C-alpha cells in the first residue's frame, strides 16, 4: 500500500514537472516566433515606411499643443481660405480663417482615437466571445454566434449611421456605434480560428495529459489564434477611421467646432471651388492614414505566415 502511494506521488510529481516543462517550451517557442515576425517585418520596406508614417502622425497628434503654430479655434476674417504657403499659415486657412496646420494636428488626435479605440474595444469583447465560442462549442457556440449573426443582417455602415442617428451626434456615441459594428466580424474570425486550432493534435495531447481548460487556452490556443485575430483587427483600423470620418462628414459624429478630419472635410466642401488644395488636405490625411494601416496589415500577414 505504501509503495503504491509512493508510486502515485512520483507519477503526479512527474506529470506536474512535464506540464511545467511544456509551458516553458511553449513560452520560448512563442517568444522566438514573435522575434522572427519582428525581424521579417523590419525587412519589408513597405511595412517599415508605413509604420514610420503612422508613428510620425501619432507623435504629431500627441504633441499637437507644442507643434501647432496657432490656436486651432481662433478665427480671422482677413485670413479666410488663405492659400498654402501664406505668411504664418504654412498650409493655409479654412473658411473661418483658422490655421489648417494647427487643425490638422489637433484633428489627428480625435480621428486616431475615434478610429483606434473602437477596434481595441471590439477586439477585447469580440475576441473573447469568439475564442470562448470556438473552444467550448455546442450550445455556447450556437448562442454566441447566432447573436452575432443578428448584426450581419444589416450593412456595417448603415448600422453605424442608424446607431449614431439614434444616439445623437457626439464623441462617445461615435465610439459606441463603431465598437458595436466591429464586434461581430472579430468574433466570427476568432471563433473560426479557435475551432480549427481546437482540433490540432497538440491540443488533444495537452488535454489527454491532464491540462486544464485555462492552461490549454493560455498556452496552446492563444499563441496560435492571436496572430490572425490581430492581423484582422489591424485591417479594421483603416475601416474604422474612414467610417468615423464619414459619420462626422454627415453630421453624426464629432460636433463642431472640434477639430476632426471628417468634420473639416465637411465644412470645407463648399470651398472646393475657391481653394481646392486647402479643402483637400483633411481628405489627404484620411487617405494616407487608412492606406498605411492597410499596407501595414498586409505586411503583418506576410510576416506571420511562416510558410512563406
């Protein structure tokens, strides 16, 4: 009897030791994988240039109070629609005589925050729901995914317009509407990837060795599903910025006189025949930012695909 207990204790200790070694090996493999992704991403010139541009835009927006040459809300009748290159107005002035460079710097803070924060919120909510649905399966999967399918009955842009119209224009209402329309696609991608990873042999081996569900998710599932989910979320950032700017353009987003690229584009549309270059500046910033996010997402997808 004593020998059997001793043998059981040794087998239990050996199993715990093997599980700990498995976790350590899995962590080292994940760390080396992300280091390889970083190296391959740096060697991609397009992704590097886009990343540098996005970092510069973000830094310029963060330090806008120190970089802006004028008060972005100060109007001047004598400087209305001043052309690009005017004295003390490097990028001209808008229809109310406000400095365009200052408003673009301050507008980047609002546009980037409204475009990025909904993606982060949808990634946390939709990613968690999708991973839970894919790993548990059964009725839990059916309940979560059928709830997400309700949102697919409406086009995303029209749903965002409807939610913003019902809630009213405002900064936080735009963030809420964008978060709600981004949760279903992220949840669907998360559920699809998790369902595929759940059937892999190493997951079955970990379950057969006695590893708990949380350990399997944390060590085996997350390391294999976070990459595709993160890539897809990165591609949604440009979509979020464009939709947020479109809501502001329609009067359903940020309210005046807040500096926002979409709102600036809306107020300057009447001046396109008088000074088209100044009127096109907010649209150019939206185009450059969204294009850089799309190209960076493609670079991440290539860097994370070890088959290439």
